[in-house]
C-alpha cells in the first residue's frame, strides 16, 4: 500500500530534471509537489505527465493571490489538469474565489497561513499586525476554514494547535519546513522532524532539499517514510 503522507518537492529548475528525479525516486514516493520555481520550466507539463502517465498525486504549489475574478478563472483553468492540491494565499476572499474555480473537480484548495521561512521580524517588515506568530497562524487558519478551504499549509510548530481548532475537523494540514533527523534547516526557520509533524496532526509532510540533494534520492525518501509513525 502506498504511503502518500510524504510529498516530495521537485524543487529543480525544469521538467527534464524533475522527471529525472522522479524516475530516480521511483515507486518510493507517490505524491509530488511542483512549485512556482518550475512554472516557466515546464512545471504544468510535468505535473500532467506524472499524474496521467505515472499515476502520481500532484500538489501544485502556486500560492495564488489576486482579485477574486482572476483567482476563480486561474483555478478553473488549473482544475482541468485533474491535479490533487493547489495552494492559494489564506485570505478569505482568495479562498472563496478559489473554491468557486475548483467547483466540480477533485482539486483541494489549501490556504497558506504564514510562510515557514518567516519569523516575527519578517512579519513586522511586512506590516503584519503585532502578535505571536502562532496566534496569527491560528487565526488565519480558522478564517481560511470558515471561507471553505479544504486544508492549510502551516509549519509543524502549529500543526497540533490547528488540528485542535473547532472547524479543523475533516480538513487537511500539510506541513513544509520538515527536516529528517540530522538534516540542515536550509532556508526554513520553523522546522520539525517528519515523525513529530505527523504526531502533531499533519496529514502530509513536504520534504525537498534532503531528498533531491541526496546521493541516493530513493533511499533518502525511504528513510523519511521509515521515520513516520
């Protein structure tokens, strides 16, 4: 049985490298994330190929943000690819528009709360209201759920708190900022191990650099899965 709790991030420059990496990983991973960085390098084509020809689940990480009509149109266009997850910014009006665009499809809309690369100093620079980062994440998650989000993106540090929210029942929690035991943090500031993230309530963990920089990406993915409870 496939364990799709691990989402491997194909954070490489183009679709050719992405497919090569997916082939190296093989059947060890059934779920892949394709992000904004690969959009101009054939990311949508790779997403479609992995989904339709290789039977993989696909998380398209675009973090969309725009006026409602544009979000709705963009999501409706993406929904035709029959992908699994799509991220949008967690503002309620964006989430509502994305849900309209995804209507009638199986595409799950995931709301971004606060990026895992940000801390309080970053929020201050962005003129985000004062307060504890976790409290802001929790409020944004609750607001996104109220607007109809199928799930949220949040750091492992907030997973347990979000899972405890009254309107989190039946919603997905997907956690980037996950680093296997002994791995460097890289550009993430709020991190946890794979096992801790799952224990704290995450449905899926997203791991990129520790897999694609490994000498043996397949073995690296298998080791992460072996860590999961």
